[in-house]
C-alpha cells in the first residue's frame, strides 16, 4: 500500500505542477491503455492471425474435396469461418448478389475489429498538441512571473518555469508515441486479414478444380486436314 500511496502522491504532484493539461493527458493515457488492452484481448479471442484450419479447408475445397473441406472448417476458431461456411453452402448458385453479401459479411467483421482505431489515431494526433499547448501556457506564465520580478531577476525562476512548461510536451509525446506504434501494428494486421479473406472467397467461389474439369471435358480443337500433295 505504501508503494501505491507514493505513486498516487507522485501523480498528484505532477498534476499540480503541470496544471489541467497534465490531468487531461493523464486521462488520455488511461483511456488509451484500456483501449489497447481491449483490442489485444479482442484480437486474441477472435483468432486474428490464427487461420491454419481455415486455410487448409480452403485448399481442400480448391482441390474438389468438399466433404473434407467442410469437416476441416468445423475445427477452425477463426472469426471468418462462418463467412467461408456460407461460401461453401452457396455451391453452384454463385452470382453477383451472393458474392456481394459474402464480402459485406466479412467487412462487417472487419469493422467490428477496427473499433477503437479512430480513438487511437486521435490520441496519436491530439496528445502532442495538448503537450505543446501546455508548454505555451507554461512559458506565458514563466515570462509573466519574470516580468513581475522587475529588476531583481532570478535565473532559477525562469529555469523552473521552463521546466514546468516542457513537462507537458514530454507527457504528450509519451502518450502519443506508443499509441501510434500500436495503431500501426493493429492496422497492419487488419490489412493482412482483408487480404486473406479476399483470397479465401476468391478460391471458394471460383475453385480451380471446376476450371480443370471443364478443361478436361472440353473438346480439343482439331486442325484442318492437310490436302494430299501439300
């Protein structure tokens, strides 16, 4: 408890030193940490990046092994498994409407996973601006105190005011940089997820084994008979 009390006292001292801007940045840091932890849990619970069974099912479907593909897909914990299962059920009735509905269903799941991205982007952009705003206010206060001192200027007074002013900038950057890094990582994962979904739907709705079957049964064009004596 003594460690927690010391931490609380330290944070209270920072807020009193930096003013309301530090308090706002501190609240943003807590909210950012909560969002990051939630997104990490959500990605793990949804099986983001864990599509081994789904990939195997799509490959089996592409080879014409529909029964094995359905059985393999049942063992997948991917959030995209229901979308691929509906693509399997579409069978030979694939049309433009079906493709659009499947793509919309996948995009709905992506949108759910991307909730909170805008907040992290806002923190990455606003936190440094808040820090700069606090620095400007601190510098104004420091120069005002310096002016009030008149001829008896104390260098430590100016140095102390500048230190307090720069504290908010450091706090804003300390919140913005991790938020930006985490957002970039999460966004890159979603780009990979969209690429996987596009590839899987393309393979399921237009499997190669159909093309191979048509190619095998299609009549081979015959050349013209060469006239005798040619």
